[in-house]
C-alpha cells in the first residue's frame, strides 16, 4: 500500500508535481488549504506533506512561515521546482481566440508581460490547477487558463503558448513535512538545518545572536522575521543554515545564540537539494 502525500491544491498544481518528484511511488492527496495539508500529516491521514516555502519571484510563502513553527511537524527534505507557466485552452481554441485568462493572482503577476502584450482580461482564481479544471468545464474558446502543462494533460486542455512567465529563473522551493523527526546524518553530504528563535529583550540582541554564525564560519542562507500572535513587540525569526548540528562550528554558533534567545527550536536537519 502506497503512502499518501498531502499537498495544497487540486490535481495538476505545481505542489502536486513537486510531490510526485519527491515521492514517485506515493499517492498524492490534494488539500484545499495549507492548514488542511498540515493537519493531514498531524493526524497521520498522510505520511508526508509537501508545501511551498518560497519563490524566486514572489518571495516567501507567508502562510507557511506562520503555520510550520506551531505545527509540531519536522522538515525532512526539500526540492526546487522550475515553474513553467503555460497558456491552456479548450480543444479547438487558438491563441487569437483568447480574450481573457484565468489563474491564481500570483501566476497572473508572473506572466504580466505576456498578458499585456496580448491585451488579455484577467480573472483571479484560487489556484492554477483549479483554473485549468474550470476552463475545461466551461468549454469557452475565448477564455484560457495559466497553469502547468501537467494540469493541461489532466484536464484535457491544449497548449496555446509555453514558458510565458516574465522571468526564466522562476523557481519554487518546496519542503517535505513529517510527523516524526528524521534528521539526516552529517555524512550524507551538504546538509541544511532550519530553526526558529525569539531574541531576548536586550539591546542589540539580534546582532549579537547572529555574530556567532559569522565568527564560526556558518553560512546563514535565510533569515525571516514575523510577529507572534499579532504582537508588535514579540518577533520570531525563521532561519536556514548550511551545516549539521553535529558540526563543531554549528554547535558553537548555537551556544552563542542561546545567550541571547528565550526560545529556540530546530525544525529540521535534511539533505540540501540543488537549486538549479
């Protein structure tokens, strides 16, 4: 019996494609929201969850940064998925027939130049794959969807234009979430460690907390801040570093971090994926 892999979106979503890449033998389980995706793993309805955490054009996925630290789940892996936007129309439609285009607002924004050059009216929707399904159901030759080629194959749509995104580097980073901790060994090769922390209310606490990583030669690849419970004076930080907690440099950096924080939790230690 295959393991269920939860993702947010409908069949054909980019998260669906990422789930298949990470777990080719798994059974994808589509969820309406990120909260539902996380809950599926928490309740063991799914063995793993695959969620987007950041995009090279759009930036961080804010919902995940808020939900993940409080979820009790652990990060056990990552992958980078090249986002190739495709204009999809119903069978028989041609590019010249299209007057309007439907997709997720973020996807529409990533294809702004193409949309403007063809003078298309935009229709905001919940997600890319759902847009492909709705366009297939409507069977209107004047309306197209922006989604993945994968979504077009699932819903029987034709490709009218490929790679219509404004930037060729459009890439999304996805994380694998699990209920149980499963840390990669230091011997696996290049490793990332993700953690959250809150600094103590003392002058220059963040500056001093970060100093330990610089002096111990630990590369911090990500540092994000966000409010806790809507409190302007309570800020939590989400960080990625290159290295394993067993590395002596990371150990010393974490020790120094401890002097200036009142909360610290490692969310995952996992093998780093290639971004290219």
